[in-house]
């Protein structure tokens, strides 16, 4: 019974928690905490169960649930996970759970905050589970709006926004409300960040919706069921091409592919820590996931055709994102741009379209979720303690917060790909796979790893070591259990799966194989390679 | 042509029983108000609500039994489509009467007549969605509008209310003139005014016929408030009492759609090539104009007025598709629009009752003063914007699916881009409600009837969003009257 409905329990437990929270007054903080922890905890435990009971020998889509939602429109509520969805469900549940603790101290409207977080978390998991295009889109769009609320209600203005008030002739407040100001100059307000993020992602979403509708209509099957469309859908090449482009352009912005990345660092910097964690950690990966799920799965021919272009764009992501990150002076902006850069590695892995690189890319999805979650949680904690994100005004924090420093170093090391962290495994596999197909891009990407090293070293040194800022003598380390628990959990998952990636990789392989098999079966192309380790030397920049 | 003979046996009173009951109810309400001037006005409201609830049940039983037929010769038709719209009208009227009870305390005169006029217009619209030829179309269209002319001018000391009424009246009269001229041209080219006859004759597209059709469309466009016939909408919405605005923004539009569907699909389906371009262009213009203008609004009622123009444009997409799926999507969309729009206006009504203000600025920090109202507004605006899991999202997907099926890709692209534009202004309101601090911090007390109305609307918006199946089925059943339409 439980196994039959495992996915819907994981998915609806946070929704249920959100509904209960709605009826609890904000003054009962302890009840609000308890409800949020309980219902996200259920999701986390069950998604661990899901991960460990996913049958590696069986492969394919498992834990399938199907309920007809509307015969007329051909929509069914169809859940199921494969080797790609399973780890991402785990990552979403974990980050949601950690997010609850990270925002323990939110003073203003805690209930609404948790409600939002729970809705955001379960919407994300909904996308990773959906096998019906309609519901995939449903949950995707549902995940956009909570971010807007997070940013406008609990966000912060970035980079000297408050100074902007005076230097205009009009009254500052009034001017900041006007449309032109909003669109052009108001770059550092949380409102700008919120609106930019929402409109970017919504615009992407409606483009993708057009693509989904095109698939729905042109197959003539009156179904949104992905598996049915893959098996029986007889689309002409032209339609496939158009649908591929629409869906890729629609979903790639959330994965922050160049040139659609600009919403992301601004948005993360303005968002409260839990929201940044969720968004950088798992929501961003919805882009890659939906591209794999829809584009790769349904349109292998178009995928094979367009991937070289993606391989070019992702190099820009890597180099440009890295260089900009190096120049930032705001902790969250550094992490935000590093996230943009990391998306490039994942896209490189996707573009190479072979077994090892695709597995690596999916592994990287999870790894980056952990690293980003950890780093944003810490950046949020440091902001909470010091009231600043400005790196030069920090310094010597290690004396006051050794535990936080330790976690930050682990997070940074994992993020730049030090062996032992998960990112290392992912990066290595991506490079190994990509070398076969795009040697030039691989060399550039591998060299760009040094940029990653550089900005993480620079940031870590400036924040934690060196001379202590006397103004920051009062800061405290993470000492409460609720402050330490999320950090410990994230560090544990990063290191554990970094050192023992075997189980993880075998789960992912099961998800990757059928997709590559479809791409392999295209006559006349032989892009996909068998899963053998390439024996080219010198493609291993990290070791 | 033989003149139709009328005998009582032909009248088939069961078919018009709901309307007859409504007339009785209206008369009772009016005479109670006259006969016992001391009677408390909320009692009249609850009487009307109870009466209409019974009539709704009767209509639902008709729908289950499959009662249908024509009466008054062929002027009046009762079929699933008519029943759908009648239930719609009654539900909306009930909601609005609930929403008006407390607002009326501010109006010092003619409180009893208010309910009478609301019910009177509802009767007009119930006849309207049953109109089966151009003559009854014209009569019922006018019949239903009379009540509104008075209702809009209800705040007789308020200059804006009077201005609104005059605008409304003049443009309404103009549109009536256009419709009657259009009808005469159609009659001239086809020799009949019966929808069904016209469909049987399958007239060739002659110049006179197309111009006649265009005039009818323009007249109906006025009633719908679609661009470029929208000019009265913002002023009337702003000037009229908010309760009337709420009613005006949903119910007459839905009823007009009811008759519009009959004209277009019941009579002129054969001329699809001639009317489709008209609908497509009106739709594109309404959406774009409505959404872009809404961005600049500073008054909540005007914002909702412009968003309403855009919503009408979106609904017209389903019409442009011209398939069964398109009609279903219109019916479903109207349901989502009913709850979301009336709900949003009810929040405005509560706020205005208390503060006499309705600028968007004034709503700042509403969340601090009344979390329920803020949440309700959030839900209604997001539903209007088309965000899952709310009703508006399903409505939009339905409409878009119907249009993509017919290959109207350009129209759909415009609609989708407009969806993003509409996010902007809806979210600005959400931002003000949630993230700013209020100037005044006194909590807002919501009277019970309005609370019920808010909860019903929230429930409707969420239920239609997560379990739309029964409503889609109802729309499919209502659409079955257009037998000639292709499925999708």
C-alpha cells in the first residue's frame, strides 16, 4: 500500500503541511515549527526510502501511479520516477527540510514563510515525478510564484539600493514605483529582482507551454502522457524540430544558460537563504531535468542536431560566469555566479550525449544541489549574524565561528571539485565524456576550473581568515541544534556520496540508458558511445 | 410565411418555469419592500437568496432529466446550454447579493429596490440565454440592460456614478441601434430571423449579410466590453457602486457570451471564414490593449476593468477556434472568471466599505490588517493571471489547447505573451498587499455574509483548479447542443 503510493505521499505531505499551517496563528511559533518540520521530514524520510528501494535491476520508470484527471483533455495525474528523477526528489526533500531549519529565526510572518517553502518544495518534487506533460508544466509554473513572494516579502535589497533614494529629483519613494524606473534603473531592489526572476521564468514557461501544446495537438493522441507520446506519437520532423526549440528555449532560462542567465544571481542575492538554497539547488535543475525528460526523450533527432550549439553556449557560461564571480564583492553574488558557471558544466555533459558524460551531468545536478544548498545556507547564516554580505567588510570570522568556517570550506571545496566531494566525480565524468566529442570545449572548461578555484579561495580567505574586523567581534557560531542540523546534513550527504558514489551512479545509469538508447537508434548518427572509459590521457585536470 | 399561432398548450410552461418563479420572487421582494417599509433589508436579501437557490436546484434537476424544448413558437429555447448559463447567472447573483448586504448600509435610499433591480436584470439575462431568434435576442438584451442603467446610477449624489450611467446608457443605446440595424440586414439577406433556419439555409456570404453580421458583432462587442468597443468599461466600473461593478463585470458578459455562441455557432457556422478574422482581431486587440493599459492604472477598480477587457479577449480565443473544444473552453473559462473576478471585487467592496478608498496604493500592507483578505486577493489575482493550481490556469490551458488544435498559432502566441504581461500588474498589486507596511494598522473586520462570499469564491477558484473534471463534464454536456461543430 505504502509502496503503491510512495510518490504521492512524498509529494502531498508538504502540501498537507501547508494547508494545516494556513489555519495556525502566527503567534504559535513552536506549533508552526513543529508542523513544518514534521511534514517536510516525512517527505525526506520517504524520499530516502524511495532512493534505496529504487530497483536498479529493473530500471525504467518505477513507483508508477496513475489517476485519470480529465478524459476530455486527455490529462492524467501520472507519477513515476526513473534513475534521473529519484536523486532529484531526494535533493528537493533534503533542501526543503534543511530550509526549514535555516529559516528558523525568521521573525516576520514565519507561518507564511514556511507555507511558501513547503509549496515550493513540493511543486519542485512534482516536476521531478511527473510523467504527464500537463502536470509537469503545472508543477513547474506552480514553483515560480512562491519565489516571487519570497523575494518581495522576505528578500533584501542588494548592493547599496538604499543610497539611491536621494540622488533623483523626484521623491525617492515615488520614483522607485514608476514603470520606467522599475525597468531601467532600479536594479538593486528586491522588487526588481523578484519581478525579473518571475517574468523571465514565466516567459520561458509560456514558450514551453506552446511547445507542449504543439506536441499534444500534433500527435493526435489526445494525451499528455510522455511515455505514450514517445512510443506512439508520430510527429513529423518539422514539428519535432519546432517543439524541440520551443521547449528548450522555454526551459533553458531556468537553468541559467547564457544569455538567459541574468535573472539568477540577482534573484539569489535578494532572496532569503532558504529560497536561494531551494532555487539554486533544485529549481534551477528543473531546466536540465525537463530538457532531458522532454527534449532528449521525445526528440532524439533534434537533440543530436542542436547539441553542438549548446556546447558552445555552455563554455560561455563556464568562463563568463566564473570571471564575473571572481569580481563580485557580495557573498551571495559570488555563489550565484558560480552557480551560473556550474550550469555550464552540466550543459556540457548533456551536450556530449554519451553514457559517461550524461551520467556525470545528472550526478552533477545532485552534487551541485548539495553544494549550493550548503553555501547559500552559510551565506544566509553569516548575513544573519553580521548583517552584511559585503566580502571586504568581513574577515577573520574563523575566530568566532569555527564550525561555520569548517562547513564553508567543505562546501567551497566540494563546489570547486576537490576529490572527496560529489562535484569532483561529476566534473570528472563530464570531462571524460565530453573529451570524445568536443575536445576544444573540454579543454577550455577544464582550464576554467582554475577560475573556480580562484574565486572560492579568494572569498574564503577574505571572509574567514586574515585580520578580524573589530566590528564583528559580537558574531556567534552556529551553536543551536537547529542551526547545526541542516549544515551537518548537507555536509554529510556531500561527503558520503562523494566518497561512495557507486550506488548513486548505478541508479542514474538506469535513467540515462533508455534515453541514450533512443538517441543511438537514430539512423546515420553514432554520437552516443558505449559505456567504456576513454583511454585518452591528459583529460583529467582535477587530479 | 404563416404567422405563428400561440395557444396556451404550445407555451409549455415547464420550460419557462424557472423564469416564472424568478418573476414571482422579484414581485414578492418588491411588494414586501413597499408593503412593509420597516422590514429589515437584509431579510429581503436572504429571501432572494433562498428563492434563487431553489430555482437553481430546479434547473439542475432539468439538466439531470434532460428537459429541453422550445416555447413561444420558437422564440424561447431551453437546452443544456441555456441551463448552464442560467445556473451560472443564478449562482453569480446569489454571490453578489451576499456581497451587497453590508455595502447597502452605506446607501441611504432605495435599498429594497436594489435587490429588485438585481433580480430583474437576472431575469432578463435568463431569458437572454434562451433567446432563439434575433427578435428575442434584441428584446432580452435590452430587457437585461435596463436594470443596470439604474443600478450604475445608484449613488445619485456622486458625480462619477452619474457620469458612468450616462456613458453606459448612451453607448448601450448606440449598440442596441447597431444590433437592430445588423439584424435587419441579416433578415434582408436571408429572409428569416430564426437561428436554426439560417443554419439550414446556409446563406452565401453576401456583402449585406457580412455587414449585418459585423454590426451585430459590434453591438455584442459593446456589451462584452471588447476592444475597440470598450471605452465605457473603465469609467462605468469606477463610477458605479462596487457591488454593481462586480456584477456587471461578470454576469452580463457571460450571458452575452451565451447568446453570442448561439448566433455564431447556431446560425452562422457556415460563414466561419467570414467571422473568424473578426473574432481573432478583436481578441488580439482586447488582450494587448487591456493588459498594457492595466499596467498604468492607479485605481483598483480601473485595474480590474482593464484586466477584464483582457480576459474577454482571452475568452474570445475559444470562439475563434470555432470547435466544440473551443465552446467548452469558453464555458469553463467563464466559470473560473466568475469566482476569481467576483472574489476580487468582493475584497475591494469590503475595503471600500471600511475606508471609502479604492486606489491600489490604499491596499498597501493589507496583509497586516487582514490576512484573509490579502490571501483572498492573492488567490483571485493569481487565478486571473493563470497560475496553477488555480482555476484560471486550467481555463487558459483549455482555451489555448482549443486554438492550437485549429492552428491559430499566432493568436496563441499573442495570448501567451499577454499572460506574462498580465503577471506584471497582478504581481505589483500582490507586492503592495504583502510587502509594504500599511499606513493604518487597525485590523479589518469582515462581516459574515462577505466572509461567506469570500470563502465560496476561494473554494471555487481552488476546486476548479485541482479537480475540474465535473465542471469540464458540465461544459461538455452544454456544448452538445451544437451538433454541427467539429470536436476539436
